[in-house]
């Protein structure tokens, strides 16, 4: 049985990484604070400062959000961002991530064996 994507799935750590979730929540909060929706102007430096992510973590989080279609770049330079509505998300990629998260764990713990006698 395939699980259909719902917005609450974004809170699952297997769907969004920690950095991508922090960045997405920042974008959602900034968008909610606006009287009229328009693109959010923020450089990578500002985003890193607000989220506390390193440059590499920030790049990975941005790439993850763009791949999943959660946010869109609205300018040539990555400084204008817009949060996509849920109907424009990449539902195939999100469904794959959700399906991976529901599989039961099949690994068995290794036993502690010592070579020293």
C-alpha cells in the first residue's frame, strides 16, 4: 500500500534533513510574516546566519529543497526565494522518501567480540 504525501510528512527526519527543515521553516515563517506574498530576498550569508548552518550544510539544504520542489529561485542569482504551494511539490521524490521511511529496519546489531584473550 502506497502512502500518499501529506504536509506533516515534512516533519519526518527521513524525508527532510535537519538543515533543509530549518531552512524551509525559516522560509515559511518569513512568508507568513508578509502582508502580501512576494519573493523573499535573502543571500546565502543571511540564510546561514539565521539558521546557523555551515556553508556546505546550507548548500546541501538548498539543493534538497530545490530538488523536492519546496522552494523556487526567482532570480538569476540565488537571492530571491519563493515557497511553492503543496500542489507544485515534487510528489514522486517525496513519495520515494516516505516509502523508504516506512520500511522496517533489517539490520541486526553486531555482537561485541574481542580478539584479546
